[in-house]
């Protein structure tokens, strides 16, 4: 195969095989952990964002208190949003637990 052939998305084909050789350096369990955690890292921020959006304006401190935004978030907003974030978080946990059977099916052990 000619090394100058390019894939449809602008990456040379020989580069793709080079990436594959680099991934062989990692143990299988590391690959499984990364592959199973990627969907969770994408959906968890959306869960937190959606939960914080459910807190009404009356549940936030007035501006004249002048508290730091991080302190406001951790002490006032997040405790109120937690009950809204719990069901989607449990859904992510269940999805992650079901996906681990795929790793077990491939005989990947730690």
C-alpha cells in the first residue's frame, strides 16, 4: 500500500496504523477503562448543567451578599440541584455497569 494514500477525512492511512501500534503499548484493561468512561465524561457535565438550571432565581443569593461564585455554587446552588441531578446520574451509573459486561466478555481483567 502506498503511504501517500489519504483517508477521506484528511489523515494519511499510514498514520492510522501508526496510532494502532502505539495503542498496543497499553494493557487491555486501560483501554477498557478509557473506552467505558468516555460516554460518562460527556454526559455528566450535561447532567450538572441541567440540574443547576432547575434552581429557581429565588433559590440563589441576592447580589448584595457579594459571595464568591464558587462558594455560592457549592454551598447554595448545588445542594438544591442535587435532587434533580440524582436520577440522570443513576442512569449513567447503570449504563456504565451494563457496559462492563462487554469488557468481561472480551476477557479483560485487572
